[in-house]
């Protein structure tokens, strides 16, 4: 049973995280606009790690693909 869970876990690529600075650069928007889009749910909310806010890169890419931004 453990072998199955280990092999299935290795099939998923590791998550990449982006800081607010990198998200803003990728989307060509300001930091205040980024948080406004999070507030109106156009973009996903960041994960909080201490004082840091991190976005999952695949979620930002998905928002770009669906032309939410």
C-alpha cells in the first residue's frame, strides 16, 4: 500500500510558488491591483507563510488562460 502512494506522489510535479512581486510582473499589474483582483475573486487568494503571501503558479496560469486578468 505504501508503494502505491509513493509512486502516485512522484507522478505530480512539485508546486511552484510566486511572490506578489512575481505575480505582478507576470500579469503586468500593480500590487494594489493584484490585491483588488484577489478581493473580487478574479484571482485566487495567496497562501500565507508567516508574513509572506505566496501564489501557486499553476493557479495564476489558469487565471491567465481563462482570461480573468
